[in-house]
C-alpha cells in the first residue's frame, strides 16, 4: 500500500473518493451511505445530503478517540456528491485493502464508513507527550482515507530507521515501530513548542512513513485556547 502517485495503484476509477485537478479538493460520491470528515471541511455539495456534527457526550468521546488531537468530525449521509477541502492543503488518498495505517490525527480529512478506527499512542512516555505525538489514529479494513499535507508528500521507506519531526509526519504503514529519540533539557521547553525538541523514529522492514514538506502545529482543543 502506497499513496496515490507514489508507486501504488491509486483509487479505482469508480471509487467513492477522488481528487479534483490540483489535488487540493476531495470529491466524495455518496450512494445512500455515509462518510466521516473533518468538521468545517465541506466546501460544496450536490444532491440530497445531510450533515451531523459530533459534539459533547458520546460524540465528544468519538471525536477525541478518532483524532487524538481534539479535531472535530462530522458525518455526511445521503445521495449526492460532496467536496471537501482544508485551507488549500494538498490531499492524498490512501486505499486500504484489508490493511492498517496510522495517521497523525490533525492530518485526517475524511474516511469511508467501511473502515474501522481507534486511538493509538506513540511509545516514549513523557518524551512523546512533550513531542506532541502521543495520540494518533489507527485505521484498518478496506476503503479510502484522505489525508492533508503541507505541499506534496514525501514517502520514505523504513527498512532503515528514519527520524521525522513530529509536526511533519502524516501517516505510516502497519507494523512500523515508533519511538521518541531526541534528548532535551527541561529548560529548553520554556516558551517553545517546536517539534525539533523531540523527533519520532520510524523503523520496520517493508514499511513507509509519509512526510509533508512543512510543519503542521499542534491544534489545541477549544477549551484550552485563550
């Protein structure tokens, strides 16, 4: 499994997920089913489509479990076509075939309802928490998932360990091991939030990690913003 345009087969012509020219907008075809997407990412739709937002209570738990970084999700159901985008970011479609993929929560744009998902953690204890890479989303099954990238993504094999800035890692394949490798002094943390204080090492034969050409800062939950 590789991202479209990086040696992988890419989505089938009749797949529900497709990209518009320029790869900055995702087109989703609904035929009575549903799709989960980042809240606020819908830019247009045609047909009979309804939208529901995950808020507090059970919805809040789902939101937290899926994204890990407090990103809000919405559900689109019905028959028609929906277009999703986010601040002009590049979009990559990853097609799973009874496979598994881990995604940085804040890079998740949309996923088909046929896919299963759960929150996972990056090993490394306190170091991982400081790095901001503790929570991720593991997606498994068969279907398409769309991820956001700053610019066109780079796909790096993990046969030889590779270290990635925690804000630049987008997704990685099943079986890839992760750990925080940088050391730092507590004094270095005062007034700083750069991922360069701690990077994540990815390793695993036959695996890969998707890296964006820039850093997406951690998005704080609304309750923590001032």
